[in-house]
C-alpha cells in the first residue's frame, strides 16, 4: 500500500511588547533545500559534527510544575514578567495564569464549536497602536477561522474584548485542522492549517487547507507571498507547530499518516508533497523533511526554538525531542527527553528566562492513563554537551 505523508491594557502594553521583542530573531535569510539522505533513525539528513560552540544548542534539564487543573489545553502564550494565557480546546475558554501562580478564566472565545480534534487552538499576541491584541484560531460552525480580541484589564484580571475576524473560510473537519499561530520575525502572522480531510486541497495553491499561510495583522495576504495570495507553503497534511531558530530559518512540525511524522524547513513557495508522498521520498518538485520519525515516536504538535535547537512536543510519542540545526540541516541525531514521564505533550514555547514552557494533553478523551487534569510545566535548559 502506498504510504502517504503525513499554533487594552496600558499596564500590559510594555509587558507584551517586551515578550514579542524577546521572541524575535533576525530576518530570514536564504537557505539550501533540505538534504536528502539515506534513512537512519527515521530519515534524518545529518550535516557536520557539533562544533565547540555548544552553547548554540540546548537540552532539557530540570522540570517543575507551574499550573495544574487545565482541561485539554492547546496553546500557551507566556507574559513577560510572569504569567501566561492558555487556550482550552474543548470549552473555548482562555485561562490566565497570574504572576503569583493562580489560574483564572479570562474569557470564552465567541463562536467556538468543538468536536473531534477541532475547537479552540492556537493563540498569539500582537501590539497595534499601543493596544495588545490576542489572536485565536478556532473551529466555528462551518469553518476554521482566526479572530483577534483586545486584551482588557490589568494583569491578574485580564478580559477579552469583542472579536474581529481576521481570516475565515479555512476548511474544518473532525481531524486535520492545523491551528498554530505565530508572528514571524518579519512582523507578519503565520497560520498553520490542515487539509481537513480534503487531500487535494493541499496541492491547490489557491486553497487555504493544507498550507502555511502568511498574512498581515488584519488578514490580507502579506507582501512577497509566492502565489500572490495568503499561502506561503503548500503540500501539508496537518501542521501544528511553527518556530524560528536564531539564524532566522523557519521550521514546522507535521503529522504524518501511516509511517512518518516530520520536521520541515519551510521555504516560501515550497511544496512538501502531501498527499503524494510521506517522509523522505527524494521526488522531484517536493521538499523533503529534515527529520522524520515513526508516528509512535512523535505525533508532533507545538514546537519552539532556542539558539539552533528546535524542540518538538510529542503527543503519541509522549516525549520532547531536541533537534540541533545549522545551515538548514541537523547536527548529530535528535535527542528525546521526558519520554513517558508526563504523557502526551501538546505545546512548547521558549520563554524569556531561557527556559521552555510545556503543556500536557491527557484530558482529551483518548484513553491515556493519566491524571484527570493537564499541566503547564517549566523545563530548564542546559547547553548541549
């Protein structure tokens, strides 16, 4: 059988702006196409050995708990100086973790209709005219869409203002809904979508499904997009993670189908092959993944980057992968941490203090023998040896 390939508060403005500045990196620079190499642990093209500058790459260290009692959380946005906003997929609620460690409800996103894998997904923060705006990706009655809402009130008592639709008409289904949001180093909003079980849409540059989209903060196609519309890359099955390493390169995680999950180096206009291929295929016209794992080792959702290391949160794999990168390839082999210790891992973000924050996802009805609440964890990082 052919195998297919399978994120107004005057008092808060400075805090949000500082967060965005801390997460920004240098503008993207041209990079080579992903290497095609003989499969090793999963197909993983390897470039030269690690250099003496090991501080460019990082490993998971001590783990501590920041919050408990979350229900199917999907996305976490740290707030500079402490605290965070967290989306809950199934009830459409956004929780605020206060600076003193308390959880409270900031509000419920209007229009969320949960079902299957769809619901309230990715969050992103952006400041416009000194006003902090919270962006959210969610499943509505007939589509997936992105809205933005003013963030009102003081820290520790944040509330959501009225939503404004930024982008709608993204196909929705019970599975393959994508959902990650991120503002890139260029200031544009990147939106990860799935094929929503419409496989051919991934190969149609005019369709919103099966893409990474790049739009302005108000939802218009960003200048310089390869097809003149919202699409930035195509041929995706289900992207749920986006991050940029310190060299400005963009990376995305992707759920596979029968054989391989993927970490892809994202280039504008590149075609990542779905539904024609899965994993490293070496076929003309398709960009191969930089790393591929069997689906039981990964099923990656959120990703984060510090320096040259990309971290992937694994759902079915129940582990945190660290992938060291340089010049668009990888250094050595991927390294797994926390394997089986916290169950399913949904999101991971880099925080201004140099650590990672990690969401578990054990309360979504998939039968995981874990406690009936989910956690927000802090993972200290140490330089790779």
